[in-house]
C-alpha cells in the first residue's frame, strides 16, 4: 500500500466550518441539521444491529435485550467500517463508510445465521400478575428512569467537550485521524492503546461534518441506554416487568454512570457496556447451542479488549470465568479434571515466574517478546506492567465502594445478595456467571491496584472508574437474587 | 410454583409498614449518631452536657457592611446590591463563647455557584488570627458545622460574612444568622445542608462522585446503609415477635409479607439517596442551561472555561485557512502554563491546524523551533498584550544565529497569546 500523504483535497468536506459557510442558513437550522445527522449516525448502526439480532431469531430474547445487543453489534459494524476504510485508503467519506457498513452487515447476516438450532428454551418468565399497585409502581419507576435519562441527555446536547482526558488525550487523536483521513496520529496524545472510542468519534464526525459538535457524544449516551436496556432485559426474562424496572431504575440511577454519559468522551462506559453485554449474552442460554450468541459474545470481548488497557484485563477475567463455567457445565469429569490441572499448572508457572523462581521470555510472532519476571509482565509491543507491590489500601476501597455516592446502595445490595447465595444449595447458570464475573473482575482490580498501580487507589482516579465496569452487572445479579428470595418467601406465605 | 401476588390492600399495608419501620429506624439512627458524636467524636465530645443554651440570633439589620459596592437595609434584612472588587464583607461585633455553640444557621438569598460565601471570625485569644468556614452552596443559606475545621475555639469577638464572586445581576440578602448548641435539630439540619450542598461539575467529576463536601459529619451513603440495616433489624425482631404471638388479630394483619416490607424499605432508602443525586443533577442542568442554553456551537465553546484560548485558536484557523494542512509549534514561557492551556489550544485547532510540538521557550530553543516550523504559537499573557515586543526580541535573537535568516511576523493575537508565521530567506 502506498504511504499516506495528507492533502487539503482529501479533506473534501469544507463543511468543517459549516456555520460560517452556510451564511444563508440560520444558526438554529445548522444546529438542527447537525443534530439530525448525529442522531442518524447513532440510529443507523443501532437499527442495523437490532435487525441483525432479530434476524438471527434469538427467540427467547426480549426486545430490550435485542436492542441492547443491537447497539453492541452496531458499534462492531462502525468499528469494522472505519478500520476497513482506512485499510483500503479511501478516506472517511460517508459513501465509503456506508458501503463498508453494508458489507459488514452482509457478513454478519451469514455469520450470525438465521435460525436458532434446537436447544434449551429460555426459562419461562415467572412474572407476578399485575394488580393496580404494580402498574402504579411501574409508572413511578419509568418516571424515575426518564428523569435520569433526560437530565443526562440535556447535558450531552449542551456542554462542549469537558472532561479532561477527552480533550487532552482521546479526542485530539481522533481529530488527527480526521485531519489525515487515515488512522494516523503523528502527535501522540493518547497513552492508552484503546481505539474503539476514536473510531466511534471518527464515524460521528464523518457523518455530522462538525469535528467539535456536542452531538458527536451521542454514542456515549446510547451506550448508557444500552446498558440500562440490557439490565432490564436480563431481569425481565427472569422475574417480569416490575423486577426488571426496579433493576433498570437502579442501574439508571448510578451517579458515576450518569457522569460518564453526560461528560462524554472517556472509554470506561464502553468497557461497562461490553462487560454487561457479554454477561447478558452468556448467562441466559447455553451458549454453544446458539451461534449468534457466541458471535456476539466474542465481538463484545474483542471490543472490550480494544477499548482501553483496562478493558483487556476485564475481558480476560470475563473470558476465563465464561470458559470455566461452560467447561463446568459441558465437560465430562475427566476432561474437567484435566482442564483444572492445566489451569493450575499454567497459573502456578506464571506465579512462580513473578516470584522469581525463573523468568519467561518468549517471542510471539507479530507481537514481540512475552516476558514474565519479578520486575513485571507483558507483551513487548502491546502492554507491559511493572510490578510495584504496595500495602492493600482498605480505606480507599471502603470509600470507593461504600462512602462515596458513586453507586448509591449497590455495594450493600451486592453484599446482601452474596449472603443470600450462601444460603442457597445450588446456583442457576444465569446467576453463577454474573456473580463469578463480577467477583473475578473485582479481584483483578484489587491485584492491579495493589501490585501494579500501587498507590493510585487512594487517588480515586482509576479505582472508581474501574468499579464502573462491574457495578451495573452487580446490581442486575443482586436484584435477580433478591427477587428469587422474595418469590420464595411469597410461595411460603 | 407461582407466588401469590399482593393485593392492592396488602401492598398498602406493606408500604405503610415499611414507612413506619423506616421512621422508627431513622429515629434510632439519629439518636445513635448523636450518641456517638457526643461520646466518641473528637469534634463534639462533651457538647451534650452543657445544659440548656438558647440559640443566639442576629438579624441581617444588625450587621454593617464593612466592604461592599452598595448595601441597603430592608426591614430586618441587609441587602447587598453590588460588590466591590468582587467581594462584600458584612460584619458584627459580639462576644460569644464558642464552647456554647457548635452549629450555625444562615438564612440568606442569592447564593449561587459563582458566589462563594464564607463566615469569618476573630477571637479574643488570638486577635490577629482570622478563622473561617465555607457556607454550603444552597440557595437559601443553610447550616454550618463550626467544629469541622477545629478552629472554632475560645471567645469570638467579631463575626463576618464574606461574599465573593459574581452576583449575576441579583442581590445577596442576609436575613439572619443563628448560632445553636448541639442538638438533634441542628444536627439534622447540618447533615442535610452538607448532603445537599452543590458544587458544579469539576474535572475530577469523571473520577468519582463524593456526594458530600470534605469533612462532612457522615456520608449520605453510609447513613442510608445504617438506616436500612437498622430497619431490617427491627423488621427481623418484629417478625420474630409476631411468630410468637400468632393468635391475635394484630398478628394476622401486620407483617404478613416481611420479604416485601424489606424490599420496600430497600427501595425507599435507595430512592432517598437518589433524590439527593437528582437534586444535584437538576441544579447542574440549570447551571449548564444558564451557561450554554440557546447558544450556537461556536458561542457555546466561547462560553466555556477557556474562552480566550478558543477565540485565539479560531482566529488562528481563519488566518491560516489558505494554507495546505498547516502545522505549528506551541511555546509557553512560564512553567505554570505547561498545562492545560497548550493542550486545550491543540484540541481547538484540530483538525485544520496541527500543533506538532509543545515546549518551553528559551533563547537556545528559539532557533530550533524557527528552523523546524512555519508557525509559532506563543501562549503568554504578556506576549498576547504586546506581541510586537516579543517579535522584536525574537527577530533580534535570530539575526545572529542559524543557517537561515528568519523573521517572525504576527498573524493574530489576543489577551492570552499570539500566533506568528515564520518568513525565511536563504543567506547568500
């Protein structure tokens, strides 16, 4: 491929100064056009993703789950289109982006399949009949959710790019992609290797033609809605509308989630979305019997890894849990024993290298050296973590989980659900995965903030944002467990 | 097996029971907190034993304006209509034993995020020292925990209210200031003032939401958790008692669905914490709307916190619009300007203009920047105000150095900096 040479001509859209060029059009009209284009840029891939999920005939899903997963697929399509446009050297023109979006959709039609093979049906909903008080409660919960969403949306539409890393790191990189009409940034502004955020930004700017418009932050708001929808869908399938609305209202009420949607531009809300989507896909059905689900799960995990460095760790933790759970459910005892033994040997070997019994230094073709030693571990050209062990900062965790108002009462709720689990003889498939995923991710965070980013836990910069990944799922699974106990108590009475 | 649903009547009972339970739990929680504070907390230990002390009330009219742009008395209120140099100081001479009072209530009007309000005091023991506490940001004043800063000590001889910032076309009206000793009422008032205190989005908002100012008596989340736990404990006890006396009419009516009562209690406590957040969000929405509402995209960016840097970037983009993908270097002179202004300018200029290098300007590095780039941004207020002085200095410095004769020519400037283009002429 020819080396890319930027030129003014390639910036075909002189409409970067849309308002100054269209003198005859009023400011209000320009804003309306930009807003409409922004809404279209979000809705088009979202609808496409929703249609693909529906087409795959994942019958057991509620529309809310399908919509939530639809946005994940939409983001995957957007990512693919922008990357392919770059690979082909076409420049980020709407026509090429649209064509490649179409191509991605056609590919997904074939990959996802159209029929659900015979397998286990989703568990039947055990929703309560609906007397009037339930209708009133549902209406109240809906009102709460609407107020939350409306307040956040108002902020998205009015506030120019605000949060620090957004204009300091992420967006300057994306704007350079637009300047060069290629995924090239000659001035490094973003120390994180994540790309999803920038690719979404490039997509939005290419459609709206305004690089600094607030409307370009709409995908972050869409991610917030998708998280809420997936939480609703999860509970709706198990315990009906009221439980789902309660869970949905609880997730939609989380202050830090609001902040990340309202002061858009950071990558954390995307990691949260992919985490929630992965769990939503994997915990309700036996995954291997549904190809469409498997594909969506893999896409979610890959996108999670590509979003930011922390997403890589989250996706790995999630991957290990999911693989372990499916192995536990599907493998024969002998194979399972072999798998567990292999896992113990591999992790033991890794730990021994970290403790200094020996060091590992392998060459991975295309990536570089994979190194594990007492000083750290990582892959040369991808990531490397230096080990700096420090004491466990209990107060910082206490503040982040229980004192600060990031999660309202999610932590006590999660702890209560863990206590309830302890009283139950056996966990269902749909409970085991999210609980283990949340716990495994929390463990990874503790390890990270104790051995790698030691000291930064007390600053609350990374710790709270990392907890954002798991809190919606923690609320969802806690609500499910509480509902189960509540229904059991109703049956008794 | 399908559970039996609650009828509407049963639901009303459940809601009522959880409200009663939470009310009882709230009373117990407040009593427990008051007991803890007066017995174990360093700030309030022993304050409950000082006997009955009446609140001490000062009306606004008792204050005099020590510094202001304009004040007047309206009935018992003191009204500040204009600030002087962005501040107004309202003062009263008095004699107060600080050990008698732990909380202060200020009834005022016109407090807004752009207008900080402080209470200052001087003591007999330390006449040269000035101590202060910040008022919570609530529209009509609020409660202050005077023990928060550990400086409410000795005998106060002078109290002052300081108003700083921008009145925003409104007035600041001081109705009254009241001092209270430790008690349940003042404690509750202070807790609510602290939890409801508003501070607009800051750059660290993306990292955490504290939900309370530093030094607050107790966090709202911890308080709500304790409240819920006590309610559940009461519910457990009540259920146990009920199971013992199953024959009575009362036992048949009450607590038939303890699980539902527990869930309702959880919902109500969650809602209580969420309402605090919604109040913040609503005030923030109003703030945002006041700042950016009804403006065009350009005006919104010009109304942001770095408006001058944005305007400089906009003018620079227009000035360089005829060039093909222009790039530039950006220099700052003082280390204090290293962040965030240069990065902010880089962001505003993209994608049309790219800042390829950001660095500190000194005599030795000038030649390097001039030889490498076609345009130079210099971010400095002095340079912005007097750009020709800088270009004279730079041109003088460059005359004797380098392989090229380079001259800096001013393109645009404003109060925060200037953009120069570099004209080169090869030496013969």
